[in-house]
C-alpha cells in the first residue's frame, strides 16, 4: 500500500504507511542534521575498523561546520581498502589518532545531535552506525544507544529513501549512481569521508525537494517510515535471492 497523506493541520501532517500504520510529523522540520561517513579496513561491521570519519553539522539556518578524524586502527589496512580511500597503514600509524580517543569524539558528536532528535544522515547508515557501535564496544566505550538511553534514532539514509520511493531502478544504487539520478553534480573525490558526507546530504536535499511526502515528515516520523520501507525492500530482495537458489539473509532490521 502506498504512503498517503490523510490529514494536515496546524503545521502537522498525518501519513498512512503500509498496513495502516499512522506516522505524524511537523511539516518542513527537516533542516538541522549531522551528516556522517566512515572509511574503513573492510566491510565486516564486527571485525573491521574505522580509518577515517567525518561529520558535517548543519544548523537550522543552513550554515555548516565540519570535523574529520584520521585514526590508527591498530591493524594493517588491506591494500584493497587503501585502493578505495587512499589511506595506507603507514600513514594511519604515523598520523592517526588513537582509536579510543577518536571514537569517543565521534560518539559525542553524534550523540549531541541525536539527543535533541536532530537526525544523523548517512548513506548506507546501517553499516556506519553498526560499525561505530562495534568499535566503541571493542575499546570499552559506551555505545550510542547507552548514551542516548534508547535506540539510535532519528537516522536519515538516502539509500533507504531511494529504495522505498523508487522500487525499480535500472543499475546500481551507489552514492555516485544516486547523485546522477537526482541531478547532483559528479565528484572526483568520492570515498573521501568528508566529500561523501557532503554528497549524501546533497542527494537527500534533492530527494526532499522532489518528494513532498518526505519534506513533510519530521525526523522521527521519517525514521519510522524508512524502517518500514527497508523491511519491505529486504523481504522482497530476500525472496529474489531465494528464487536464484541463494540464501536470503539480508537483515530486515534498520538501521
């Protein structure tokens, strides 16, 4: 069942989402956010380590502040990872911050926004946020969920949004693919954490401009909408995998 706007009054909107779930939110409240990205030693959220991280804090008036971290992950950076983000083991060991210090700063930056219910925006957010939680646990630091006293929310993910809004898209849905799809100018510096944050925010802004229902949900309402959207996509993708004789093991939970 498609999402339908069923009532709007006094600056609020009420949306009917799938199976009769109602999600309400203040109209046009999505402006302040913190964009986040990491570059890593690999793609296993339980075993791999963060090498670089970046945040872009966007205030309600549109002004931004950026912060980046180069981290010594404490393990060798595989050549295949270096080929993607350009950080070598030697550079990380020489110039990188101790991981516990950097991770504490990252966690504080994210918590500072989340605690006010301003969203964290990340492309493929489940990967970055689960990796952060695993890294915090590895170094004996409180996880984001403990710092918040609740689930990590609200989160905004342009990848999840696009999957929910455009069910059939030819080709892949990498960041550069969605940049092209939404008219965001191409960049030669993707896989730099800070650049990826800027481009993910640009894709989200383009999505919000194109789809009125997105712009009219506040951060928590949009978080719930994405949770449902991801589940529907994952269930469909798992069925497709099983139909090909493969294991349908895509996680239904998000983020």
